[in-house]
């Protein structure tokens, strides 16, 4: 059975979905807001919260780092300063880790570069996220795999060959790998671009790995589709206010949406059942009134040979089922029957 342990929680085909509230930089570089988001995500039922970590000076070219960045979503006059304003340092990460522990909430981060991966390793992160943009970054994949913690790989923008290459790079070093179908569009506006059937493709292609969905639609319905196809990890962008400054807030779930997503995913697992078609105890009462039985269509004497005109099909269904009609026709009554009386095999010669 495919399964993985994510910060002490077993995730497999027979479990609930593991729900990750992707905070990213929606905290706006404010530790207080980040803590509030952690608390709210826990109240909504999320299993984990995820941040993003970048060592900006090594990640971006000097030209991009120093490029002017003065749009409405900017937190600094240059792109580099904008990104730095959104980063937490070691002490802040430790404070957030303590808060997450107090809440009983897993906290981890995406590592966008080698320096960030090492930064997170020193903090003993329970798992690591790989962004879609690094699907083909096999040097970084191997570096993070060697840390030895579970990895969650997004596959937006990739081909199946790209995903195979990434999996082949990671698995010999670290078999603790979750693979997420993802569309690298923020948000996904054309639903055909979700291509959620890839969840099933991944399950067939990678039978040893837990599969899931990194969901960039604005609603919550598609995660349920992924769950029914076997996706057991769901990552969803999360915010406290969709009107806040920043590009991710507009398509992130607010608390009400996250709460409904978690509730619906939990219901989905129960609703899927075990696949055995059977009559359920909860169906007995309504079916008693609605289902039908074979009865005498009129008063009939003993010895009468039943014809189709002698048999009526009526409710309630506490007698011979209508499929037994052919088995009673042509047989004689052992005793008289009043109109609407049940026809039974014991009452036939």
C-alpha cells in the first residue's frame, strides 16, 4: 500500500486527505499576521501550514534583484527589497515553529534554492515542498532529498517525462515522496487546464507514491474531484483577507472557504465507502413504504391457478418481491386469498 508519514500523520489510500494551507508570503512579512494565520488554519481543520523560503541574493540575478518594483503589490522600491521584506529570519522561524507546536499544527516551507534548503534543515523542518519551477532542477532535488525528510513535489508546467526525471532523481536517495498534480497558473481560470485526471495517471505511473493536488482554482470543488480519483494530499493557498495587498490573496481561500474544503474532504472519504453494493440499515424504513410486493388482485378461492390478472404489485414491500412474479404464475392456491393479501410460496401448491 502506498503511504507516507507527514509529521507523524499517516497518509494513504484509506485515510482522509492531508490538507496544507499554503500561506506563502500572504503574511506580508508580519510575524503577528503569520501567527494569526496559523491559528485560523488550525481552527479550519488544516493539517499543516506552509511558508516559502528564498535566499534572494543567490536566487536572483543582480539585474532582477536591483530592478525597480513599484507596483501596487510592492513591499520595496526594487524587486530584491520587495522580496527581502517578505522573508522571516531564523529567530522568527523558531517563534513560528513554537506557535505551530502549541497548536498541534505541522509547519514547513518551500525551499527555492540551496541556501534556503540548508537554512530550513538547521531548523529541522518535518518536510520540504518543491515548487513547480524546480521540477527540472535535479541538483536541488538531490540536495533536498539527502536531508532525509519527506518531500512534496509540485509538477506544474511539466511533462510526464519531466516528472519521471524528478522522481528518478529523488527516490534512490529518499523514497519519502508525494507527487502533486499542479497547474502553474495563478489562478486557474479555464477548468480544462486543471487536468485532474493526471492524478489517476500519476497513481498508475508511480504506484509507490502518495499522489495529491496543488490546487490553484479559486473555489473548492476540484479538490474533491482529485480526492475521488485517489489524491490524498491537497495544498490550497490561504489568506485572512482576499483584499490584502499581494498577488496571491485574490485566489486564496479565506477561512470560510478553507473550513468548507476540509469539511467536504472529510465527508468525501466517508461517502466513498467500501465499494460493496448492499442494502443499508438507513434504507430499510423508506424502502418499506416505497418498495412493492405481490398481492392478490381480488378475492381468490383455494385451488385457483394464478394468472397475471390475479396478481397485483403494491406497497408496502413486506412480501414477495415483484421479480418473483414468474415463479408464482401458473401455480394453484393452497388456501383462499382475500384482496391485497400477500402471495407466498408457502400458500401455493
